């Protein structure tokens, strides 16, 4: 595949796009992808992005042959098949299902955080639904507790699909919920996150200040 033969629709604030960018860095494929910044929200879709993904969501990856991949999970899987290094998504066995399940929980945490962002940032204050917001936040709390109690050792073993997804989720919490102070409740997760945050792939893909 020739240089910059793919186009990634992304936004530097998007944690789902960040997962893709981190994998591109980790697998030394950044030069293969041109970046196209888009800023859709559920109430202001991006017309160009809709042509690529009818759901109107980023990330989407246009391949050299014109095919378009979405969502982030599909793109990560595809890109993990395009390099010669160690696979970041285990190809088979129990490791595959465990690492994908941890990644899926990180995505669920992100879905909840993003919905909270939309509810509080886009919806007029008088229409916001407090109980719904609280229950989305509870999804985040339960997921963090699970990662702290059940998964930190596993996450430490390899910086792969699971670790990339959890790291992107924690980065998004710092970005959008800076007062959450999750580190004091989940110290092992905090120590792990501090370590992985030093990786060039994480430094290069930080959300905007
Ligand atoms: N499951 C999707 C979620 C993608 C997603 O929610 N992207 C957000 C930006 S971070 C988006 O495009 N939102 C626009 C919308 O919901 O219309 C994935 O893994 O890629």
C-alpha cells in the first residue's frame, strides 16, 4: 500500500479516533494515513462525513480502493492486519476474547462519558435529565472499579487493544471531567495510566489543552 493512501476522518478531541491514532503510532503506520478533521455532533452532522458513514460518526477510514471502514473497532482490526509487528489484537484463543472484552468495556465507559458531554454541552440546561446523567456516570464508576479490581495486572502485561482502549478512556475523562479525581479512588489504575501516558503514541495524540 502506497504512502498516505488512506484517509482518516477524525477529531483531536475524539477518544475513539485517538485509539486509531495510538495504534497507528504503535505500529509505525502514521505515514500511511492522511488526516481529515471533522467536528460532528448528534445535532450538527458533518455532510462530508455522512457520505462516508451514514451514522455521521467519526472515526471513519477511507481506504485506497474507496471502501470506507467504521467504527473504531473495525478500523483498529483492519490496521492491525496491515503491519508486520506483533498483533495488538490477539488473533485467537482466550486472550482474544478477554482483550476484546476489556476494550469493549472501555468503549462503553467512553459512550457514557460522551453522552454526558452531549447532554450537558448541547442540551439546554432546563431540559437536562439529572437521573439519566447520574446513571451514565454510574456506568463510568462501575467500569473504573472493574478495571482497578479485576484488570490492572492484565493491562500491564501488554500495550494492545485493551490497554489502548482503557488509556483512551482515561484520557477522555481527564479531558472532559477534570474534577472527577478518579485517581484517588483507583490508585493502581492511576499508576498504570501514568506509565502508559509516557509512551510517544500517547503523548503525540493528547486531546487539545
Ligand atoms: N462506536 C463508535 C463511537 C464513535 C463516536 O461516538 N464518535 C463521536 C465522536 S467521539 C461522534 O462522531 N459523534 C457524532 C454523533 O454522535 O453524531 C466507535 O467506536 O467509533
